[in-house]
């Protein structure tokens, strides 16, 4: 596994050609496939469920990095695990017992991640730091791809990097939202190790393979 990973989000893929789009980014060097699950309650948009995860599981060997933007995620964790998710990431804002939910995810054989929104203070994931295999920092308000990067989230990544290092944690520190050729190096510098990108990959004017290669070149 690479030390820094790129996780293209299929939210901006052409769903009429999903298999082809995933094969293209896989061949170009994508490390994981990011799947954005939205329920129309926790975020305004509605996207994909376990069925799409199962479809992706059939068409790629890459780990499936599933981001749950849903209320009461514990009700659906088993379905996503059965569908073939490799990692399941839940929002701290939706989990009154974040440690219990992370343990539930692990008990089903998946890697467990905790994510916080731009306005959520770092203290909210304090308990999750020891338990999580991944901490995800949102660098936009979740709900849609194609939004502008929020620079104030860079400091949050640095702060969490310090906390993970102090715990000697090997958890991934992932960033999601507005990640492109300009913002990725700033987040890498702050200590991020996993990078989600939808627009910069699938809406790249030269195509998704070029999108993956240009971002991955900044990680090697
Ligand atoms: C936002 C999603 C992101 C989104 C990123 O709610 O969690 O994963 O797809 O899109 P870009 O890379 O276009 O900001
Ligand atoms: Zn996401």
C-alpha cells in the first residue's frame, strides 16, 4: 500500500458508464474508490446505498472507502459491510456513541473511520482517535461535489496529525472536499495521508485517467 493514497469519489462519475469509469481510474493508479452515501436527512442530497457498493465490489479489486452521510448509521452498517465495503466512515455528528459504532464496524470485518464536518471542533473526535483506523476531515460542507475548498480546515488537519502522532497511531488521516492540484499539497503538508477527489478526477478536462495521474504525481 502506498504511504499516501488517492481515493476518487464516484459521486462525479458518469453512472451510465460506471464500470468503465472505475476501471479507468483503477488502471491510472487510484488506490481506493470513495463512495458517498447520502440520505437526504443528514445532508440535503440523496445518492447511493448498499446496492451500489455491491455493484462496485463486483467490478474492482480496489478497497471500497464508504463515507456514510446518514442519520443513525448503526442501522445500516451491517448492510454496507455485507455489500463489500472495505472501510466504513461515520460522522461524529450522527453518533452519540462513536466508540461503540466504530467497534460495531470492526466487528463486521471492516476498517472503521470517523469524520467531522468543517464546523465540528476537533475535541468531538477525541474518544475516536484511539479506536479509528481512519479520521476524515471534511474540507467542504458535505452534500455535493464541486464545492470550493475551505482553507480554515488545513489547521484542523495539522491539529489532528499532532494528536495521532502523540498516540503513535497509524490511522489514515483523510481529507474530502475541493481537493485538487492546488489544495492537495497544502493538506499533505498539514499531515493528511488519504485524499478524496471527485471533480478533480472525473470532471478533469483531459479525462479521469489524467486526473488520477496528475494528483498521484503529487503524492509519490
Ligand atoms: C461531499 C462528498 C465528497 C465529494 C467530493 O459531500 O463527501 O466526497 O464527492 O467532491 P469534490 O472532490 O468535487 O469536492
Ligand atoms: Zn466523501
